[in-house]
C-alpha cells in the first residue's frame, strides 16, 4: 500500500471517531444513568412514565415490574424500563 491509499482512509476514520464521541458515547452514558435510576427505585418514589403518567411506587416486583398508584385505589403494573423520571425520592429507612 502506498501513502495515497492510506490517506483515503483517514477521513473515514475521522468521521467514525467524531460520530463515536458525539452520538454513541453520550447515548451509552444516558442508558447507564437510566439503568441506575431504575435500579434505585423504591416504595414511595414519585415517578413519571414515558406515557406521561405520574404516580407513586407502591411495590417493586420481580420480572422488571413496578406497581404504581396513579390515584386513590387505582394501581397499575408498569415495566421498569418505561419509567422516564423520578420526581421525588423517599429516604431509606434508618436502621436504629
């Protein structure tokens, strides 16, 4: 291979590097932060689902499910990955 062939690949490599740092890496960080948020869910947290429903976590179930109370006596099961935001966290019970 001569230098002209190598020089043709340099722009492709630069484009890939720019795409990685501008698109792929921030998306991976956002996904990691979302997984941490979902893993830290506990009873009493006020949440917003991706559908825009606001409710309070009643029970964290197995199989990636959460039981959420939307209104007095209205409880729904929600898949944890559809939780978009935690509005208010409850403090863990102090061991005394």
